[in-house]
C-alpha cells in the first residue's frame, strides 16, 4: 500500500481505497511494524471519499525530522560515468576501488529543510557547468535499522564540481533544493521487486530531451548491507532515508537548464516530478 503525507493528515491508499490517519508523521513511519499498522488502519476504519483530492491539493514532502543519506557507485554505469568525469583530475581510480570494496560509499545528502517534494522546484548551482538529476530508489528506514518502505529520490548533482576533485563531493551534492523525494512511500512486508525498473524523462520547452531506464536488479549491493554500514556508530532518532545510487548517467553532452521538467518513475511506486527553479 502507499502512504502520503498531506497537510490534512496521513493518507493511506490500499486497493483503490483511501484512509486517513491523524498520527504525527515521525511517529507513524518510524515503526518497525509499519506494514501491520497500515493493515490495521485499513481493516478498522471506513474509507474516505476525498482521498485523491487530499493527495492532489494538499500533498507534502514525505519527510519531517528524518535525514536523507545516499550511497554511490552501486551500478556499473555509475562507476564508468564517475571514472570518466574524474579522469582529468586523477580521481577515476577511487570509483573503481569503491565499486569493488566491501565498504560502500556513503554520504550525507540533505536535511528535510533543504529537500523538496513532488511538483516542487529543485535547483542547480550557479557555480556549476554540468548538472544532472540522479533517479534513485530510496529506502525508508526506522531508527532500529529496519527497511519499512520505499520511495523515489532525485539526487541532484553537479558533475563538473565533483569531477574537478572527488573531495568536492559535498559541494556537488549538498545545497538548497538538491534533493527531492516522493510522492509517497510504498509500504510492504516483502522485499522490493527486483524486476522493477527506474525511468527518467527530462522535458524542455515541451520536448523530451533525455530519457533512460535501468533495472533495480542492476544494483550490485544488498540493501541490508548498505544500511548496516549507514548505522554503524550513528543513530537516527526519527529514522532516515537512503538513496541507493543511480544507474542512469547522461553523458557530457547533456546538462540541465532552467525550467527543465524531471520525471522519475519507479515501478510499483509512481512518478516524482520536479522542475528546475
């Protein structure tokens, strides 16, 4: 089932029907038994009639006091793209090493205040010359290290800054409106289907200027292993979100522009849409 955060409460969507909860967002999603909680709400309450309207008119980003983290170089395509962008700076070897290492690359991406939701504007830096979206399956994890849901993430990135020197990664990744997540959280008690695909479409002046797709099964690491490293010696009192890397890497001939529309679709979850503001 799908869970939406709205200004009118938490909306659950199950089998074409909608249910409303007045619980606080942090308490609601930071629950190791989130799927069972959602099933209980659905079974014990009458559906509401205005669910689609609440989602359409009152949708909020699905994050309150959680942090957003990200892992990189989890796809072969990403490894190759990062090596290409960093070769002139002599940093390409770092990406080869981390792709094959036991320890994953992990980095802090965003606070809730710097992140945006569905239909909001993301940003590109004015000191960057090569900017791309990075469509990523994103894990919703409780404070107890349990994966309880999945959403869509856009890990906006300055490839020119990161490519100049890998040590510039925080500047390439962490800035206002550099992260988008939403529109909902898919809550399930089953592992995310590995035959699902991630799609990226970018529209400029009404014309599609880039499209790509990749299978989730191309991720080379197990989600639980990445989460284990994320939680080593670090606590997340309200839980956190983890972007799991991108396998769709536009080449050097493409960079984002003002007013571009970014559409990221992941099977079983939906579509996250943002524009460049």
